[in-house]
């Protein structure tokens, strides 16, 4: 598999991933709604040791709906969200799907925290909801 690559909007933060995503999902929790500025965040999970990042990533932390601390990484120049990490899953990173150089490669498998979803935020009803 060729590496998955991506960046923030201005290109100051770039990443390369050497493994296939372990899990891909839309998250409709309230924190992801606020962080993304829309009804959900689209993310995929990869082992932390498979990701190399170039450029400065700034983080802010918040408590997730499941009680874990989520640290959200963004570019300090353009503000684009790029990645996240959770104390609940310390060995993985969550990468924002739209930051991929080829975002069409993102194939969501599930919608999580769907009970918090907004009626105006349409996600594929064929996906399992949790």
C-alpha cells in the first residue's frame, strides 16, 4: 500500500501514514460538532507509530462524551484540524478525513454518538449507528 498523505489547508502541517486505517467513522458527539463547525467529524484511526508528521501541530484538550480526554491537533497558521488523540486509546491517532490529499479514499464504517446528531446533518442511513 502506498502511504496515505495529507495536510492542513495551508500546507504547513503534513503527514504520511504507512498502514491502512483500522477504523473509519463519523462522530456526532457535541465536541466533534463544535470542533468541526458542522454536524459531525469524519475521522479514521491509525496506529500512532505508523504516522509521521512534519510541521508544528498545536493541541487543545477537552473531555469527551465517554469521559476520556481528547487532544485535538490543528495547524497554528490556518487553524485546520488535522489529528486527535484520546487517553482512552493511547496507541492510536484519529486523522481528519478531509485533510487527506485524496479524501475520496475515506470510507466510513459507522456513525458514533448518533443520538447527539442534528436533524439537519444527513449521514448515510445504511451505516451502523451507535
